[in-house]
């Protein structure tokens, strides 16, 4: 089993690149972001 975690490692309302993902808000603004899915080490206790 490989546990995974999703993270936003960049987010801006003004700075963005052609590879940014976008989130459009109800107030008409846009948030540009990059995210990643990373493996996580899990141990007991």
C-alpha cells in the first residue's frame, strides 16, 4: 500500500503561468495554482 497526499504548493490571484490550474470564484476572481500528489511515510505511534 502506498499512502498519498495532495498539496497545493503555489497559489496566487495575480501571478500565473500557462501550466497553472485555475479556480474561478463566485465573486468573479480567479485563483491560479499548482498542486502535486506525493507519497507519504506512515508509521505507528
